[in-house]
């Protein structure tokens, strides 16, 4: 199981990084990504703590921890700067909180995130064909979400991705222990979004490739 979208109590999750890592380990995870919410006010505080947590735990675990961040509810004009700052601070996977149907995300966030060069556009809701096409061109992965509310756009996201050749991946958007998903559950969510068995395999291959790039950036291998 590879899941690059989870939250600790450094934002709105319930667990400290060490406990989230342990619970994911027991759940059968091979790779876990920390992606706590950040904006201009707290990015300098949150990202270094996640980088430190991953650095402290990785030598002691078989599971791989990837420090990241989720740029959340920033104004579209701010997104590029916050994505860049996340990378400067050591985030190896940068997620942007997309235009989910369950929250009042500003229109234009999806486009700004893709143009900023994020790695994952989380729960992008009713993403337009043009934005999905741009994501395909720029290698931004579109998330099929396992989280209540955010998952309401999954079918549309899958359809747009298939139509334009964009790549998708699964993200649990874990906030609590019970949100962690074993591989079989993640595959069920992807199937429920309309993905075929070959497309489900491709989603995990896309996640695998992103992990490889993240590890190379960090020198974690």
C-alpha cells in the first residue's frame, strides 16, 4: 500500500507522526506520505517538523516515510509561492487541496495548482477538461479520494483523466486511525470511481513512480 496523503496533529489530524506511522505500518503500508495542511502562515513551522519526523523514523522502519505538505485554501495567486516554499523546506511530495465539492475552495485553485507544478492535485472535484489536460501535460497526478465528501467527485475525475490521458492515484486523506486504508480497500475505491483493473494497476504504478522521484530528491534510498 502506498498512500501519500495523510494528516497528523500538526494540522487537523488526530495522531502525532510517530503514531500515524506505526498504525500505517500495522495496516500493511509500504509507503506513507505526511501531507499536513499549510498556508503562508504556517508552512515554515509544519514542513520542517514533518521532515524531521521522517528522518528520525526512516532508519528504524521497513516502511518508507515521505515528508510532504498539502497547500490548502490559499488564494490562487499564492499557490505557486507556497508550493515553492514547501520544496525549499524539504517537502518531497507537494499536494494541493483541489476544488472539492464538499468545501468552498476558490475557483481557479485547480489551474493554479497545476501551473505551480505540484505533484498531486487532491480531490479536484469537477475538474475541467482543460485543467485535466494540463495536468496530463505537466505530470500532475489527479487524486481519487477515499475521504467522505471529497470522494463525491471521484467518478468525474476518473472520467476526465481517462479522456485526456492524465494519471490518477489513490489518496486516503487520513485524519484519524480508522481512515487508513489497506490496499484492497483502496482498490475498491478506485473501482467504484469507474477504473478498470488495468487502470487501478496504473494508478499504483503512478504512485510508485512518484515515490521513486521523492526518494531520489531526499536521498532516502
